[in-house]
C-alpha cells in the first residue's frame, strides 16, 4: 500500500487508504430504508439500485480490495470581488473540476496495479459505489453529523473516489472514531433543518438537492436558499474541524459566482456551457433559469431597471414554470406592478404563485 500511496500522492491525491471489497451491507440497508421513508426526495444516484452501489464486485467482477483516495478542494478565495450585478454563489466543490483531478490521480494508482497484472476500475462520484462508505471503511475519516466524511486534522473539503481491484491489498488504516462529540453546529446551522438526525440528511429539505431536483422549487425554502445557485456549503462552513483545514493553494480556473442577469438573458447553449459541471435535471436548462429566478428574488434590487426588464421578460415566458417563479421573484422584490394582466394566465402554477402574494 505504501508504494500505491506514493504513486497517488505524486499524482495529486492527498490521502489514500485501502480496504476490502466486501459488500457494504449496512449502507445498503440504510439506502433501502431511507428510500422507503422518502428521505431520498426522488434522487436516483446510489438510491436507484442500492445493491449495485454497495457491492464492489458488481463494478469489477472478482474485486478483492478498494484503494480509496481523497483530494482537497479547499482553495483560496479569489482575490477579486464578485463582478457587478446580482450574483449566484456556487458551492466550493463545483468551483473547478476537482473530480477530474482526483480521477487523474486514481488513474495513476490503477496504472501501477495494472502494471503488476491486476485488473482495476476507477470510480469517482459514480453510482456504482457509495464513496463515503468506502472511505469510512478504509479508515480515511469519520461520518460527521452532517453526513460528510471528515478526515482527522483535515476536515471535509475533500472529494472522494476509489480504485476497485482484484489485487489483495491489506487494509492500511484503523477505523477513525467519531470526533463530532457533543457538537451540533451543522444541524443547528442548516438553513432548512435538513439534518434530521446525526448523519441523516432529508433530501426533500436539502438545498443542495432541491437545486438539482425537477419541478417547482419548494416555496418554503426559497428565502432560505439565499444567493446559492449551485450546491450548499453551510453545514461544512460552520463545522469546527473545517475552520482549521489546510488550504490546497491559490486554485486555478475557480468560478465561485454566476452572473444572474446574463444567465437569465443567455440562450440555452450559453447557459449549459456555463453550467457544464453542474448536475441539472435531465440537462434541462429551464431548471438553471428557475434557480436563477429564485436567487434573483433574494439578492436583486427591485428598482434596478435591468432586474425589472429580466423579470418582465420571464413573466411573459412561454414556460409556465418560469413565469411562476418570476411571479415569486417580482413579489419578493416589491414589483407587483409588473404582474398586471397575469390574473388571466391559464397556468395553474402561475395562479398558485399569484394566490400566495401578500
Ligand atoms: C446522493 C448524493 C448527494 C445527495 C444526498 C447527500 C447524502 N447525505 O446522501 C445531495 C444532492 C443532497 C448531496 C449533497 C452534497 N454532496 Co453529495 N453525493 C451524493 C452521492 C452521489 C451518493 C451519496 C450516498 O449514497 N448517500 C447514501 C446515504 C445513505 O449516505 P449518508 O447520507 O452519508 O448516510 C450515512 C450516514 O448516515 C452514516 N451513519 C449511519 N448511522 C450514523 C450515525 C451517526 C451518529 C452518524 C454521524 C452517521 C451515521 O451511515 C450512512 C450510510 O450507511 C455521493 C457520491 C457517491 N457515489 O457516493 C456524493 C458525495 C457524498 N457528495 C459529496 C459532496 C461534496 C456533497 C456536498 C458537500 C455538495 C454541496 N456543497 O452542495 C453536499 C453535502 C450535503 C450533505 N450534508 O450530505 C461528496 C462528499 C465528500 C465528503 N468528504 O464527504 C461525495 C462523496 C461525492 C464525491 N465523490 O466526493 N449529495
Ligand atoms: S447542504 Fe445545506 S441544506 Fe443540505 S444539509 Fe447541508 S446545510 Fe443543510
Ligand atoms: S459541525 Fe460539529 S457535529 Fe457537525 S460534522 Fe462538524 S464537528 Fe460534527
């Protein structure tokens, strides 16, 4: 394992550890139970086929071991102030393509194994494996009450991935004992109360999922969304071990902000190019626009003529879902004057939003 760790670290993986490829039976039961209770909120990912996501041998027949890697995505905040105009905030893990960098590092580990005649499969954020479960069993960290995997002394600003192999690699680390103790900052700090028990996130309330989900953005969580346009970092920002986490460096192509007015003005191709790393429901661009309208309602200035012009355009948009969210944003920004004539709108979503206005 020491040699593989050196190969991985030289290729940019910060921490590596090995474990067996036994099925993750407890995690499978958890996925099934949470799905049955509705906590998955319609998510597919690892919930689609829990057996597949928790049985490494289904990803690589004959799998015996897993080498798990973690790569930090905590880079310095950009020196420049956000650009002018209303902006949406992007969660740190999506500022740059950290999954690609981790995959590259794990590919180097896989190549070293293959050079010795072993078979490998690299899985990074793939539905074929619950990454945190592999990292936990490999002894890379402990499950935080916010469900993130925390690395001792390093925090949770890490993306995780694995090399599944038929090589037998002896486990390198002891399991990491819980270090959350009596802390409850993440569940207290979650803007929507989505952490319903230690380690349990109710996706129906989690902003990170709601931004990815289809349909109407739930009315009750729109104000809580604040300026977030992709992902949510709150339960990690407030986490004490993360305050001491080492910073990877100055960063590269980081993109922490999304300009709302340009996003709402741009055509589909431009929006999708901007959001190319984001998970968007069936890549339907309307959901990026839906989210941008909610954020605009939270951070825009109602007396800004450019904001008013964008709202007016969306109040006449052919997509009823977007008209409905524009109604909410206009109401929140005190621009009920823009809503004239909408009482004749045939779309029930629009009528529901109008009915909610104070
Ligand atoms: C689905 C998914 C989501 C969903 C659901 C999140 C969730 N909590 O499951 C949504 C869209 C909400 C999401 C959000 C985020 N995600 Co996500 N997501 C995934 C994905 C695809 C699958 C996760 C999964 O299968 N969960 C299954 C459930 C059962 O696991 P769990 O909720 O963690 O439950 C465990 C704990 O409850 C624990 N447990 C059991 N009993 C007890 C008791 C106690 C006391 C405790 C503390 C724990 C505990 O055991 C359970 C498993 O058996 C993985 C990638 C992958 N392929 O694994 C990335 C992944 C988990 N996500 C990741 C990231 C970065 C995020 C975000 C930070 C992104 C953001 N900034 O918005 C947030 C964090 C939200 C949060 N607090 O969890 C990283 C996490 C890295 C890390 N260090 O932990 C992963 C691993 C992606 C990657 N490859 O790096 N994500
Ligand atoms: S990601 Fe945000 S909404 Fe989801 S559990 Fe964490 S703090 Fe709550
Ligand atoms: S905020 Fe506290 S309870 Fe939550 S994960 Fe961090 S240390 Fe654990």
